[in-house]
C-alpha cells in the first residue's frame, strides 16, 4: 500500500487545483451557485480538456483509464475548493454504471460523451421513503416503458441522459437508459443547502432501454462503494481547507492586543482538529488502496465514511466556533465548507447508518487470540 501520492498523481492534483482555485473565490462561488445552472460551463470545459472527466473510464470507452487512485486526489481538490461542478454525480457514478453493464457501442457513446464533456448524465435511484442502505425500487418497466418517481436525483436538473433503476415484469431490478428530454419525463429542479442542484423526476411510460441483463443490484452496490470512497476524499479536502483557514485566523486575529494563537486552549483545540483530519485522511487512503487492489468492500467503505463523518462534524463545529460570529456569515468561506461537509454527511448514509452496518457485521469476524 502506497501512503504518498506518486509523481503523476501530484501533477494531476496540482493541475486540478490550478483550474479550480483560479476560478473560485468565495464571491465567484456564490455568484456561480446562484445561477440557474449552479456551476460553470467554462470550468467543465477545462476539466474535460485536461482529461479529468474521463479519469475513471477505460481507454476503449473514451476515457483515460487512470483509475480510482487518481480519482481520490481529484475529489480532494473539489472538496478543498468546494467547486460546485457535479463531477461525481453527473459523470463518475452514472458512467461507471454504464461501463459495467452496457455493450461496447453504448459504452462508447455514453461514456465517450461524458469524458469529452459533451454529455451529462445522472443516476435516478432514490425514491420516496427510501433510507440508505435499503432502496425499495418501486419504479417499473413494461414493454420498454418506465414509470415511477425518483425523488432525489443529484445533478438530475441538467442531465441529458438518465440511468434509472426499475423492476421488470419478474420483479428483477435492472438499469435503464432514458433520454431526459423524452416524452413522459417530467423534472422538478431543487436546490440544496450547500448550494448544489438536483431534481425530482417523474416517469410516465417513458421509453427506456435496458443496460445489460440480470439483476443489477450487485453493480449498484459496487458503484456505491466507489462513490462513498470519493465522498470521503472530498470531505478530507474540505476539512483540510477548513483547518487551514482556522489556523490562519488564529494567527492573524488579535484579542487583548495579541493573536488568538497565543491562547493555549485554542491551539490545543486546533491540534485536536488536526488529529481528526488525519484520522479521516488515513481511512481515505485505506479505502482508496483497497479499491485500487480490486477489493470492492462495502464494509471498508463504511469504516472510512464513518470516520470521515465524525471528523467532519468535529472539524466543522470547531471551525465555526473559533471563527466566532463571522464563521456563520455567507460572505465568509468557512460556513460554506461546513455546509458541504454536512451535505456529505447525509449522502449515501449518515454516521449512525454506517455504524449500524458495521455493528451488524461484527459477527462475521473471528476472535483474535494470543497464543
């Protein structure tokens, strides 16, 4: 297991950092996320030009074939800049689902379009009443027509094509391609508290094409592990930026004529924030390395996610507290980082949900004995 980034990964990380930091400061971020689209087409084009959008896809499908090892540092930079571009939701997740189920022609068409930035997708899976990790999938397909309601579709408001989970006549869960502009598809866009976008989508006999054959539950679970690992990496980047801002504030803000960093209690709290960050970072490295080695393990993903969410809560709360009143204002960056960390904490399971999964798996492990 490699604990440090390779030279190529460092170059990739720095390139993404340059693209995102050149575009976004807090004023620009607020202006861009206030638009109807909610993100920048110019940044999206730049990401496509440097090969970021095709990062996790095979060369044969139009991607760069880099893999999960390169996805983690990229997602960390998205977290550090809180860039609103829907890289994970509009490209990585739906693209991986297509690449694992579709035939070669469909993969080249869909994945190639996602990699070039010419096409946007979204995964429509969550329905009313669902709570991770249990998804009812009440949507149905009959005679090539899909009906149902997907209540939470991240990046669904801009998707050109939708990957939709639904049951066939036998009750088997499949994945279906649906043209977002087709008759029978009605979208209602919404905005989340972290200034991102999504949509509720109602399908009424919408034309649908099945991807692959057989039950798709295992494929969905596998891609979810990739998404969890990517979210952990993003959270680590956001926590690192929050800690940097907090320590800088302690060094520059004065009280009673001296910097706040002079007060030992505050420096101890900042040190505790660093410990929380490093715990999350270590689990992020572990989860990424496991995927790179071909171990798609939901338990490993839950371990990493649980630690990341606990760390995010600690780092976020302390960042706000040590900034004082200014930390809660929309004009100051730290509140936006905390909002994004909170949103990650409610995406694909909160801390309690992952703890329940881990608790339920305790009986699967052998007892360690000392001879």
